């Protein structure tokens, strides 16, 4: 059980994390997100971390994992709004977040996703 | 380095994940009060999160203390993480990047070391582990 709102807008779900998540809450959020993707057949997922003050190895790993799982379910993930202090700390920590798509904010995230979906459609037409 | 008398600001018994959040928030608040930048707060509190999690994962429970320190012309903060868990067999190895045990994420200890100015660890098999980190105000 966690208290993070999951919003559905068209084929995208948006998850603004507004609270300090402990490990179990992060895992439970991951599960909720995947359930929603399954339920709505979402094509895009934006996790807004602009209010998140700390991303440590656990939360970092959960974000990377969630993105990979979402991809396997047919949804592209964008992590939006990561604070510069958090970015620098992740670099110090040596956590590889390489595969994650990121955007400055939710709006940019939506643009990125629509471009990505355009490319996906092109591929499927070919 | 001298511990500032009567300045034990934080003393939290860590028993579950909720306590890790409490420790993070209290140490951030203490650092903010001492004038640390947001960057320094974020970096050190991330280390604190890793080390407090280690207590829960490896020892089940323990304690986190933090206080202000002074050293000639500078002030800083020290945080001490103690547990009476199984201890670490090979401390040097545990600090290597990529070292991982079955139920942890594998960058906790070495990662935490990279995140703060000073890092000290004492561990005795069967007795427990004590990690001290210190960050100086620039």
C-alpha cells in the first residue's frame, strides 16, 4: 500500500512521486504501476521525481527495473524532473541509470513519448 | 576533530524502513541548520540512507547518532551507524565497487564511502559494525 497517485491521460500514465518513499513503498508503487499499465494497456509511463529529494541505490534500482518491466509490457518510460543534486549524487554513487529516458519535466516527457510512439508506429507499419 | 559538547542532535533507534526515512529527514534538517548547501545535504543524506538500510538488512536493528564537530577552523557533522549484527568478514572487500550480498543492492557501502568527506568502519565478526561518516562545511 502506498499513497502515490497514478494518473491516466489517454494512453499514458503519469506518476508524480510527492512523498519520501521507503523501500517497501517503492516496491509496492512499482507493482501498482505495472498493474495499471496492464489494466489500461498504456503505451507510455512518466514518473515525475521533481519532488524527490533523495534517490539512493534502492530507489534508483527500482526506477530502472520499473522502466524495463514497463517496456516488456509495451510501455515506454520517461523519468521527469530529476533534481540536479540528485543527478550529481547518482553519479557519485556510481549507479548506472544509463538506459533510463529522462526529461526536464512532465511536459517534455509527453513530447518525448509521443515522438517515441511515432517511431514505434513507423516500425510496426514497416 | 572534536566532538562539540552537548551537541548530540540526533539519536534514533533504527528498527524498520520507516525509521530510515526519519533518520534521513532529521540529518537533512541538522545539515540545513549548519548551513550545508542543498548539494551537500543531498549527497550526504543519500549516504545516510544507504548506511541506515545496511543496518536493517544485515543486522535487523541498530542506532544512528549524529552531532556537530569542530576541527580548528571548520565545522562539520558526524554520523555514526552502529549495530550488533553479524559483522563484516572482509571489510576491504565489502568496500569494493560492485561488491554485493544476496539481499542488498551491491553499491551500499562503497557507494556511501564515495559520497562523504570521511568514512571510517570498524567491524567484528559476531559483534557488529560501526560506521562513522564526517562531512565538513566548506
